[in-house]
C-alpha cells in the first residue's frame, strides 16, 4: 500500500470514527449545512420579491386567503406566509397543519382563536391589532372574526413548502369518512351526517359571535400551560432611534414560540436598517405600510435590490447580507419573521468596531483618519442624516 493510499485510508477511517461518535441528530445537522448553496448557481441572485396582495388566492364571499410559498417565490424554502381576511361572522374552520407551526400578526379588526394540544389542554383568546399568536405544528385550531368589521391578519409558517390550501380541515375529514364510522364514533344517527358538508368548507360563515367567549361543549376548560397569545405592539419597542424603531418577540419573551421570532420594524423616511446578516435563520418580510428598498448580497460580486410596497413579500436566506431602507415619504412598517425562536444578527457596524484600527485601515486600503470616523458601536437603525439615536449599543444576547 502506497503512502498516499495509506493516508487516504486512515483519513477515511478517522472521519468515520469521528462521525460515529457524533449523535445521529447532530450528524443530520452537519449534512444539512455541508451541502451546495443553490443560490450560487448562475451569475445573478434570484428575485426575492412577491406581490402577495396582487395574487389570486382563495376568495369565498368576503373571506380571502393569499399565500406565498416556494411555488410563488422559489427562494423562500424556510418560511411561507398567508394574508387572510375574515368578514364579520367569517371563520377559518377547525383545522390543523401537519408540517408547519403557525405564527400570526393581526393588522386590523379583531378575531378569536381556539386551539387544542395533544394532551387535551385548550385555550380561547381574543386578538386585536398588534397582537400575535403561535400554534405548534399539528395543534388543532380555528379563527373567527369578531365585531362588525373585517379582520386582516398575516400568518407565517416555519416551512416554505407548506401551503395553507393543503391543511387538514374538519369538514373535509368528516365529509369523506364512512357514515358507519361516524355513527360509532360520535353516537348520532347516520341521517344527521348526510346533511353535513360533503367537501371542505375552508371558510365557514355564520352569525357574529358573542363578545364574551361561550362555554365549551364539554362544559370546562383545561388551560394550556403556555399561552398562545402575546400583545406585541402593546409593549415598549426594544430599540428606538431617530430613524425608526423595532419590536421583537422570540421564545425568550413568548415561550411557546419555539420556531419563529417575530419583528415589527418601523422606518422613518430615509431610515435604514443597517447592513447585516442572520447566522441562524431565514427572514420573511411583509410590507404593512410604505415603500422600501431591500438589498441582498450573495458573494461573488452578486448584489440585488428589490423595491417592496404595501402588500409585497420579501425573503432573505440565512447568512445573506442585506439592508432595508425607507424610500417613501411616510413611515414604513414591516412585519418580519425568522424561522428560529432565538434571534441572532451580525451588523456591519458592530463587526467593523470589533476589529483593531490597523486591520481596518489595511483591509480597506484607507487612512487612519477615515478609520477613526467609523462607528464605534452598533448603528442598527440609521436616520436619513446617518447613524445616531437611542437603542441597543450592542447586539442582543
């Protein structure tokens, strides 16, 4: 055996032994990371914008749902989203999602949700603008509009391949189950089930529900240990600057939200969420109000700018450099979701400030005078006049 062959054999053996010592789940994580980046194919970055509110979607009466998945926006493999509107008395029927957890933000109107966990714990909550909810994967739930006004909310799912139009709905299930099984299971005559819907209802419509939640059919409630509701905008912003502000809620503040962190970002005209990247999550954006330019950098000299306006969706894959700048004349408001309950970001200002001056000078082939003027702490949100403001001086821990 030659030395080259021997070294190759020993190296392979060592690698196999090393992998064998790593737990199976950890080896799966290594395999997920160590694979080609599909975005490296081609000379240009793909589009990361989708006009969600201009899409066809599903419309039944005054109820509607429009979605953005990998089918509509191929880059969005880690997160999917839905813009849903319910008319007074409208209800997204009892259903569950087999392959994704659901996070939601209420934009206008009011609604009520019910949710049940595998152990039988359940919860009923009422929501108004600025509130969020989170339903773990597979937990049965419903959503119903309250009051006499339309309710609009945005749903985010931690799986870009998930389609809201492929959920498991109770009418679809019962409508395709043999009547003999239903009689044995629910104890009603077969003739009763003959009058039930034969196909999925999806959006049910009825009377506007009472302002106070009614008692449950079983007469009692086994409350969930972790609430599914959080009053996001009712809290003080976690960061405030001259150029804008940010509300952020992850698992640390909303324990049940294990797979999604939610952000509301407001930028004043000319305001900039500085150049940064997220090491641990993809970023899904929905423009609630305003007009912004989103940049994305993907190595190899590739750089793309998309202009997003009200109702558009943007998407940034894990690790890709990006920024958001308000290009309009009104305060812009963005809903942003990350597919990780723990928020991480590395901002350009912090990165540069964490290096010695000589290294920055030589890296950029500039002068000591220029380096001296670089920010010494986190910019995070810059105003139209540049860095400055009150907020977190350093990245959150």
